[in-house]
């Protein structure tokens, strides 16, 4: 099933130090609402079955997003909103908004949580939002962004103490987090395959990946094109027929890294997106992988 991260606006009301959506330049582009409504129809025609409203803070455009969610319901597209929970200051305000989202057809709320987010938004907002979802029957989960350091322990403990559904997500060292010192992690030698859901920006630029993928400035590896010049189906097909994109999906980044000559003990210090960035934001490595893609595809144990 095709899925898309829908960047209605890059505007956000807080400024997290780790934000991957924006760099240092104030960035608040917003999609034309009429255009956004037409895009929902195009998505349905292109066979897209799920949309995640992300980018900046979608709930700043509550009425507009609710309208888009309703349109998605009419064309059977699953919807998720990713939010920092600024709007859930009280249990009452959270209940009111969650009830409206549920009524208009939203399928899931994803609540962002981290030691960086919580410098700006009280953790009780996240708790209120989660409790409202539980009460009203809207699916939710908490995305716990972490660099796996001990500093994050109290935050994880808070989520556990409250019995909330959460999943740790590694911080991505891109955007504002570009300047963070990368923490080496030691993982198992796992394949690191990635589904790669495309991301649509407010300017209708489309990228093959929804996370750090739009921030590979040295190569623009994931850039697919602009919706003003192509149909939605054409842009999806572009990624689906790119041999390297497909090898990220099927072979995984660990094998690709090993093919380039990276040592196993070096590979296991990288999280998935970091490894992806190391390989595909390097013009020299990318040129080599493009030239040797047939050998890479045949490179198996
Ligand atoms: S991480 Fe999310 S909540 Fe934080 S500044 Fe970026 S878009 Fe806003
Ligand atoms: S692994 Fe690569 S393609 Fe997948 S989400 Fe991370 S940056 Fe994007």
C-alpha cells in the first residue's frame, strides 16, 4: 500500500533543538488549502491508502486539517496526525479536540515526546492527549524520541509510570540536530531495511523518504520532483522503480554499507537513518553505488 507523509505546513509553535523538519533558517511554508483538498483526490487516484500529517505542527491548522481528514475518510484513506500536544493543556480542551478528530474520521494520533519537546510543552499535555484518546477511543501512540542516553531515563519512566503506549525512536542527526555530537550506538548486525514512505512538502516537492530523506543536501538523493510538473502516481513510480531505493527496501542499509567496504564493527555504531545518510549523502559513494547497482543487487550471502 502506498503511504505519504503530508507536509501541510512547516510552521511550528515551538523550537525543539533536535528538530529535523527545519534547520536554523525560520521556515514556515504552508500549502494552499484549495490545492491540498485537490491533492487528496489525486492521492486516492494514485492508490495511496494512508497519510500522516506531519512536518511542522499540524494542529496549528486544526480546521484545515480536520477538513482534509474528512476528505480522506470519504476516499478511504487512513489518516494519522503527528503532534506536539500543545493544544492539550487541560483534560477538557484535549477531550474536545480529540472528540472532534475522532468524529471527522481521524484514525490515529501520534504524540511526540522527548527531553527536547518537553522543554517547551509540559509532559502533562502529552498525558492529557493520550488519556483523551483512551477515553474517546481514538488510536494513539507516543513517539519517544531519544538518543538512548541516561538523560532520557526519567522521560521513559514517566511514560511507563503512566502506563502509556510508546515506542522509542532514535533522534536523527539532521536539521537542527545536525550539530549534535553523534552518539555511537552498538546494535546487532541487523539488516536496516526501510519502507521509505514519500514526503510531500507545502511547496509540492516530493521526496522518497519522510524523515531525514529531504535533508540530504549534498546529493538530493531522495528528491522525486514537483507535483506541479508530474502526477502523484508518476512521482511514486519514480521511487518504486529506482533500483537503489528498492535495495534500501529489500536488501537493507547494512548490506549496502558492507558492500561499500564499511567494517562490520563500524556499521553497528550507526542507527538506520544515520547509516542511510552516510551512504547516500556522499556524492562519491552514491556515484559508485549507481555505477555498481547490478553487482550490489546480486551481492548476497
Ligand atoms: S520536532 Fe516537531 S514539535 Fe519540535 S520544533 Fe520540530 S516540528 Fe515542532
Ligand atoms: S533509513 Fe533512509 S530512507 Fe529510511 S527513513 Fe531513514 S533516511 Fe529515510
